C-alpha cells in the first residue's frame, strides 16, 4: 500500500522546503491585519511571501472591510447622515470608528458609478422636459459662494418620469444653460415639445437655439410668487384667488379675457405693479393650453422638480459648504439616482396617448386643409 503522507514524485506542486527553478515564491512568516465585518472586527493572519504577492479568493488584497460594511457606509452618507454621525454609528455597531478620510475614499468609488449614470446615453423621445437650478454653498478662496446645479427631468413616451441630466451651472446664465442643453442633446435628448421652468432670461434665449421645435411654459406657481412680491400681505389672498381663476379657464382665449379682467381689478385695487407683472407675463403661462387637457395640471407648474430640489436641500443641509462644485454635483447626483430608483421613477406619471392622439388629429387637419 502506498504511503498516504507522501505525494507522488510527478506532482506538479512544489514540495515543502523544496528548492527548484519552477518555484516562484517562498513563505516568509505572516503578519496580522484587522478586518472589519458586520459581526465586528476580526484579526487575520496574512501569509508573507517572497517573490510573489499573496491574495486569496475570498478577501481582496489590501481590503480592510467587508463589502457589505463599505456599502452600508456609502448608503448612510448618501442618505443624509453626517460624517460625524457615521463615525458614531460605526463605533456603536462594529466597535470601531471609521475616519472621515475612509468615508471620503469610499465615496470616490461610488461616484464613479454615479458619473456613469449621469452621462448615460438617452434613448427614445421626451416630449415634456422640466428644468430648474438649485443653489448650494461652496468655499472658494476662503469665501463662501453659491454654486448652481442644473437639473432636468423628462417625461418619456410611455409616461414615466426620468432624471435625464444634472450638471454644474455656476450662475444660471445663458452660457450655463446653453452648455447644459447642448450636453443633453449630445447625449440623445430628442422629441422635446415643451420645456417647463421658471423664467430665466438665459434659458429663454437658449431654448430656440438648441431646441427650435420646443415651446416654453413658465411655471404658474413661480409666476404667482412674482406678483405676490409687489402685493401687500393683507390683499394677497384675494389676488391669489383671482390669479387661479385665470388658469382655471377652459381655453386660452377665455384665460386671456379673464387675465384682462383681473388686471383691471388690480388697477382698481391700486396694485398697478401687480397688474403690470400680470400683463407682461401672462402669455408665457398659457402655453400648456395648447396641449392635451388631461396633461394641464402636470405641465403648467414645475412642481415635480421642486420636490426634488427640496430633497436635495434636505440632504445637503448637513454638509454646509462644499469644497468645490464637483463634490456638490456628485452628492446631488447620488441623491437623484436614489430617488430615481424608487416608486417616483417607476410609476407612470401621465398618459402620453393623449398627446399622440392630439398630434395625429392636428396632422390630419393640416392634410385635409
């Protein structure tokens, strides 16, 4: 019977203490290393080799934490937990405090995936596009300055909402908006019929240049706020009811007539500044009436993106001032990506068949005419 403790002479693996030309590495003791897991910190004995690096199939080289631990740290930070609070939580859960530098390094790994999501190609058409900018704080040369993050939400042909873009916009000027729209178009944004947003001269000048077939709808809520800025507080409720009556009309012609009547009432109430703002801006707020009535309540305001902005402000409140615009952009995109993966981005926002049928009817009328 052959000896079970002796390996065959033709065995390809080098024998213990064997020295040969085929052997590439030699054992040289071991060293201790701490490894963090969800069950706490454990101590590993890692073999030291000469001539070749050592790496197991279970634990990657240089890794200090289990993957689930790293994912938990990233999720806590992106969910709005401050760095100091993350340190306290990790110490309570795993008995070891994680340094701010560790959290920063982990976030850099996550930001690579976020950047891929932010710059992904856009496929299909987006008839309705909501745009807005959110202002955050950044430190620059020892001073705290504003940095604007431009955000765009598109409604696709199947009626679902999608966050189609987010980019640093500095001061929301014409150059920033033009770069933002050109960037969206370069990624595949097509089929835009209506762009909904607050009034911004830079944006208004850029839309015809980049999307010549798209029309502009001024958010009615922002329009009301603009009029309220020159309205005494005691008269604000009455003015609000009159303004809402304009956009409650059944057609654009009726809304224009109602706006004329409201303007006359405002003049009688000695609110000439409010009447002037109404006369100058009313037409921009009535564009939605050229689209299906079933969509009116969805496309006459920018509320869908305003909710996202509030979520961004809530998350970034714990940060204070960002070190630069890129870090602000990445954190905003991380939060946007999280929201997009919830029910917000999966359920149907509106029935786009109404727009399809309306366009088909208009095309038939043009052919018949």
